[in-house]
């Protein structure tokens, strides 16, 4: 599948780093360094504009290395890029670490996964089918 992309960053296009990778790294496109203090949030530009087909979405996810080593993750955990969005892809990052973290142009800040989804219609009813689990949630299946 091919997806149209405009790259105004000067960085390489997102790419899969290994044969089995599901995500492509998104690179920062900031002219000046962005320093994020602990518990601070920043929006990091990418310079990318994508044309995601109807029936697909882009999922922006944190990079595990940045998260575990520096506490850098996404404000909203997983960001959704809808098929009708045409603005610049920007990464909402938060620093959960103990010290400031600096992002410069070209840094790998997140990863992008393109995935198919289904549109549904609600069928309102008075009851739904029972399951073995039932109403058990939030740790009900074990620690």
C-alpha cells in the first residue's frame, strides 16, 4: 500500500528499521532545541503531512527506549491521526523523568503505525450476552 506524504522537514521519510517492525520512527523538525523539564509537556513538529486513506488510521506511539531511559513518553499515550486530517503531524511529548531532556532536529521522538479499522453502527438493546468474566474488571482476572 502506498500513502501520499509531504515532507517539509529535510529529514528522511519515516521508515521501518527492521523487517519485523510495525512502526516507523518520526523525527523531530525543530529549528531550535526543545528542552523539556520534568513533568513539562511540549508539542514537537515533524514537518510531515500525510493522506491516510479512509478505513485506516495513524497511531503515534512512544519509543520504548526514550521512555525507559529518559521518561519521555506521549501525553495521550497513543495519538490517533484520522483519515481526514491534513495538518502537520506533531508529537505531544511529556517528560516523566527526573531531569530535563533536550530534543534537536532529526531526533527520533515517536513511532507511527498505520492500521485498518472498522466503522460500526450501534444496535440499542435492553441486554447484552453474558460471558464467564461478566462485570469483572480492573484486576479481576488476577494480579
